[in-house]
C-alpha cells in the first residue's frame, strides 16, 4: 500500500483505506481474491482549534461589520453561543431544537436524535443559553426554535 496516496488529511486517507479494505474483503468473500493484505491506517489528530472567548468576540465583531440583515446577525450570534456553551452539533441537534425539548425548570435541553446512540442526551443550559432560548421560545408552546423558510 506504500504506493497508494490520497489527497487531503489523514482522516480522508483513512476513509479511502477503509473503503478499499471493505472492497477487498468482499472480493475475498466472493472467492475473487485469495487473501486480503493487511495495511495500517494513518495516525489521525483530533481537532485543536477551540472557540474561546477571544475567537467568539472576533466572530461577533466581524459579523456586525457585514451587510447582513439584523435578524441574520442575531441568528448567527445565537448559533455561536449555543454551539459553544452546549457542544451541540449544528445541523442534527442545534438547528432541529424544538420548544417541547426544553425543560425550563431544570434548565435542560433534551436532544432526542443525534449522530450516535450516545448522542441522545440531556444538556444543561448555561445562564446565557437559558436567556437566549427564553427569548427565542417566547410565546411558543411548541415548534422549532430555528424555523426555516425552505421547509
């Protein structure tokens, strides 16, 4: 496998190698190949970049300088705060948040559906998440906190 190369990160290469390994095992299963050669995956490094106070402030300042509508700037601000304070994934968890999944008394967000089985969980609300969600959920007994015009 030394002659094989893929563009991108080690994660991208490993994904391609796992696909190749699966294909080779299928070929072995169908008696098209005698034995599947073993090969090692590359070492992957986790994410190092964190959204800290300084980065959050710089993002918010840069956003206010954009020609976006005020509602878009407010939405962006809310998403940054929620992602940072809760650790929720954006598309599958954060954007799909519903009023019914908020426990105001215990200050908990219930995530009913996630990328992984362990992703179904309860997330505590920080003070600023609590205040932000109170404003977003005001007057709503049920429904999306981030409704979309397209769906």
